[in-house]
């Protein structure tokens, strides 16, 4: 087994909501607030708090504009955010035993 270094886990990404935001933006490239909120299935307030933390860390970029006189906020994953996500995943993978990954059992009772 590898040495577990809990200090190497990015605490900012370790939050379920923030990890979901970064993972969603990695695939979506750019998304407005509503799309992010719906994708991560959370409230407006919860989404905005976590988006702000990611913005403050430089993991996402925010662009505000008006569309048909309505404000629209767009979010994009930055290179720093993409690197943080890849490093986070790599660290979790390093904790797995070498060789074959064991068969995963679904946690919600459904077969994959």
C-alpha cells in the first residue's frame, strides 16, 4: 500500500459541490449559472458560494454580460483549475493498489 498523505489532497476540490462544479466545467468548457446549478443539483445560494470560492482560488474564470437586457454570468475552468482537477484525480488514483482495479460495486443498488 502507498503512503497516504492527507496533506496532498486539495481541500478546495475535496468538497463534493466544488468537485462537481469543476468536473462539469471540464466537460462543458463554458456554462452559465443556471446550467452549473442544474448540473450539480443545488440551490442558487449554495452554488454561488462554492463558485465564488473557486473563483477566488483562480480555478474558474467568470465573465458577466447582458443578453436581451438580462444579466448573464458565464463560468469557465481555468488552466489552474484543470491542473488542480487532474492532480486531485491522480492523487486519488495513487492510493489504489497497483495492478487490476477491483470490480466496483454500485453504492445506490443499481448495476452499472
